[in-house]
């Protein structure tokens, strides 16, 4: 159980430091909490009654999957993770990775990881401001709250310059 916002932020900072000093690790492609990280999403989905996964397409599959695993280790210690907001958490991380890459066509690995870390910091603050990550209680087809209230023009996401500034602040640029 994470005891404070400072502790949670400190653990995210540790991941940023590892990335800065050693680079991102790499692991098997992430598949969990209705999110799949892959180099190319399938063109068809299965016809089961389960909703389709949220696909995050990237050339940095192993590294982004590693970051998702690192963040899972931290946030899984927070009350409500498994029973309430796990899908929202990883859905938002996936959304920001996808949206950032669509906005910044030549996004580097450090920029993508920085955008995802930025969202993790934002959700850490949301947990301590609201007691949890805000979700919708009943969703259709793998929809998360971020899909409904997310900014469709992507103006809520950091620009390339803002990302570079954020990366400098956390030591990744």
C-alpha cells in the first residue's frame, strides 16, 4: 500500500531515473487490462462477447511494455487498483501513447515514454485528490472515462516542445 502522494511520485521518479541512466528496459508485449501494445493491430477482431482490446501501435513495443509493467508494480499497491480502476489506468496510458504518437509523427522513444510518465504522474495526483482514478461504473465495449471526456483535438496533451521541457525536468532530455 502506497502511503502518500510523495511516496507514489517518488516511485515514478525512480522509473524516470532508471530510464535516464540506463534507458528503458524491454519485455514481452503488454497484454492486460484490455490494452495490447503491438507493432500492428489486427484488422479484424474476434467475435466473442468480450469487448475488443484497446490496441496501442508503436515501433517501441518492448520498451513501452516494460514501462507499463513498471507502472503496474507501483500502482497495483494502491487501494482500488484491481477492483475499480485498473482498466481506466492502463486505458489512459494506452490512449496517451497512441494520441501522442499521432500528434507528433516523429516522436522518439523518450518522448513517448515521457508522455506516458506524465499521465502516470497526473493519475497519481488524481488518486490523492479524489481517492481514486475517476471511472465510469458501467461501460460498453471497453470504453473508459478518458474516451468520453478526453479532448478529441489532443490539446490536453503536451506539445513536442512541452514534452521536451517535461523530459528535461525529469532528467530524460
